[in-house]
C-alpha cells in the first residue's frame, strides 16, 4: 500500500510541475490560444488522470478497500 501511494505522489508532483510553462506560453500568445490547446492535449490528459485518481482514492477510502 505504501509503495503504491508513494508512486502516486511522485506522479502527481511530476504533473504539477509540468504544465506551468504551458500556461505562460498560452498567456503570451493570445491569438494562437485555441490552436495551441488543440495541439497540446497534455493538459486535458493531466486533468483526466488527476480527477480519476482522486475519485478512485475517495472510493477506496469510503469502501475501506486498499
């Protein structure tokens, strides 16, 4: 259990530090915002994984599994 949790934390930290540069780029280039977002599905993927992780954790927490 501990190892799995640690792995999740590591992943989260990596994802947290990842999209900061993308945000800055989007602010700088306002005209290309839409095309940039379409090109870069990284943010979308991160959002999906993040929400899924939290929901999974909550489910296990309330069920008492894991």
